[in-house]
């Protein structure tokens, strides 16, 4: 016995895929997750001040709008939304928590995927949908002496809530999207905060506020108004994307907003100069905040731009041998986004390892399928991340495409389907060509690109064009093996 589909990951992508399978009348599937609850990155991250940087109207599936309390939702509201989706669609019997997939191997003879779990268990599936995301593996800097620090330390993606920061000397290493949110919060209680910055981010104003009761009533009574607001947010994101993928000249408006906020919130010319990026807007992730710059002006906060030489038991040593004392170190240094699917080992036709196929950087047709790995699909895979819009919009298109592939397996009585190499090569040649004119390959180093500068993460065009490309599953783009696979059914999990 085996499942028709095994979904790996119970975040937005995995839950959305499960809903689509359920609505299509397919009940022989299971959703696995390594943790003890659903939520993905919203479950793993719990740092103070955590909110979404995508407006709430666009951070929900189109088929299930939500009564958000404010324009930019917080972590608890987002998790509540995901739990509501599970309850409404009866997904609880399909969820298996505490089940991390260590390896997935395709058996060509049986046309089946064999999954080895960390707890020693095994599962079989006709198709695998990997929905593990790109922002789940914290990246720690390789600093000499890091593990020898005498006090508590942690990555922002694994927040230690047992440590009280009141009155403590805190060193924050990194000024990425997470630090932008938690530094203003911890600075309210900490005795002193040193913020170690390697590269300043572009920080745009965040038009956040609670929705008024009258607005919520209007959304409830007139769903068309909510849809119109969702469309407005989407179009603004596409305008921002135009500046990223067509010409930085189109970013004149956002640049003006950034300059105005910087000048109005930081009066000290020396501090202001430290906050001016030396790269094109969008080359690194643009962040949204109204309180980042004010936090840096607090008397108990210092922005340190001297390079870090090493960590010592009682603090951090910067260039010139200057030691800054610290009781706690928090790393806001992002995630290993280019290491897709790590640490899972995936083997396809002829025993080919996916890691070896990706030795020069991850790539996939439409970010979903990889040649040589039949019936293996990814959601939020290579080159499907965004710099200026909502990933939920992208996920809906991908989910529909994968569902079309799974339906084709059954309708055409196929054992497996595998994207043609020439189709994948042509698609990825276009991706790299389009990326060369984008802001992501203008010279800065970010988590969007590999060490060699190749864009493996971001979609190099407007999101509506991606949705157009995945509007239906095209079987002609795939090699197939005829022969109905063995019947799927309930499996001991």
C-alpha cells in the first residue's frame, strides 16, 4: 500500500496543496512536517515584533479571504488563518507531525518514491510534493570564537524566550528583515544594544494600522470591495517589481520615500551616512518599517559598522582589536536560502542525486519539476521567490499546476512523467538571461544568488506572467512512462 501523494511541509504551500487535493476528490494523501505543529516559517519564527511585510489582503488564498485586524498581519493572526483552513477543509486526518523526511528515492521499476523518515519509518508514494520553503534553515556566520561565547546566544529564527533581556547588554549581528523588526522591540527593555551592520538595507515606510470597524463591516458586506483592495495591493507590488526587473529608473518613487524617511527620522549626519546603501535598491531585500531608524537613534542603541574579527567569551571584537562587552548575542543573519531541500537527500532516475544535479546552483522547470526526478514537484522552488509581491499568489498558480500533473497521471494512465531536458534547459536559459538585466545581478551579494552571483531564488519578471505560464499543465513538456502505477491507499504512518 502506498499514498497517491505525499506532501512534505505544512506551511502555506503544503496546506494549500492539501486543500487542492481534497477539493479534487483525492483523499489518499498525507502531509508530513518535521515539527510538532503546522505553520512553516510562521511557526519557527517567534521573535518580538514579528509581522508580515506583505499587506494582509494579499497574504491569504484568493479562495479564502480573511477578516484581518490590520493592514499588516502579525504572526498569531497568520497562524490562526492556517489553523482555520485546516479545520474548514477537514485536513487533520491527513497531517503527520514530528515526521522529518531524511531521504527520498525513486524506484523506476515500481514507479514509486520511497521516503525514509528520521524516526526510522518509511513511506511510499506515487508522487511527492515538496513544500519546505526557502527560509527554514538559519544561517550562522562563520566567526572565530562563536561557540566560545560565555552567555546565551541564538539565531532570530529560533528565538530563546527563556532569556530575559531587561537591562542586559545585547549584541545583534545582522541587519536583515528579522533584525529590522526585533531590534526596536528589544531596545525598549535591554540596557544596551550594539547592532553590527555589514550592509545597510533600504527601509521603506510601512503603511500599517488597524482596520476600522466600518472598514471591516464594508469588507464583510461587500466582498467586491475587499477584492478591489486586494487588486490595489497587487498592482502596487507589480509596479515595484517593474523597477526590479525592467529598469531601476522606475524605482524613483520608492527611492524618494526612502530618502524622506531617512532624513526625517535620523538627524545625526554621521549615523545617517551609515544607513545609506551602496547598491541598487532591490539587489538585497527591501524592508518596511516605521521604527527601525528611530530605534537606531535611541541612547541605548549603537550602530556598529566596523568589521567583526571574532567573538570572545565576554563580547565581540571588531577591527583594531576593540572589544564590545555583551551578555547576550542574537544573530539576525538570515537563512540558507540557496540550499534548497537541505538536508533531505533526493535520488531520481539511475540513482542521480538532486544535490549533484544542482552542483552549479538549483534550477527547475517553472520552479516546480526537475529533469530526472519523475513525479517530484516543488512549491516555492528555485526562481519563484519574489522581491516585490506576495508569494501566496505564486503558490496558488503552482498548486494548480501540480494538481494538473497529478490528474494527468491518472487520466492518461501513466506510471510517471518527467520534464524533458530541453524544456528545462530552455526555461532556465531564459531565467538567467532575464536575471542579467535585473537588480539582483547588479553586483551586490544577497541570499537571492549563489556565491558566483547566479540568481537561483527570484522570479525575474512580473508575477502575473508567472501565473500565465502555469495556468495549465502541459503534458507535452514531459517524458512519460505508460502504465498505471500500483493502486494507492491508506498506509501506516
